[in-house]
């Protein structure tokens, strides 16, 4: 059904979770710059897209040791 679905959460291009709520805690990331990406998907796991471009966002995150 159009307008329903979930998000796929990726760290360094590896899918780590399906998201069904607006927030998610990512634990135990190794040090260094990690690329975090969220992609919106239909209930059949196909990406939502606009003009053949998936609806997604990514951001680099620098993880430092304690």
C-alpha cells in the first residue's frame, strides 16, 4: 500500500536493521568515520524512489575512543 513501509538502516553499506519507529540506538560502533544511511522502503522491501532515485539520506559520523 502506497505510503506505508519502513526504513532500512545501514552502517558502512551493511544493513543492520529495519526501522519501524523514528529512532534507533546503534551500539558498539568501531572507531573511525562510519557512514550511516537510512533508506525508505515499501512493505515489500523495495525502495521508495523519486525519478528512479531512492529516498534515502546518509551522513558520515566520526566515532572516537573513550
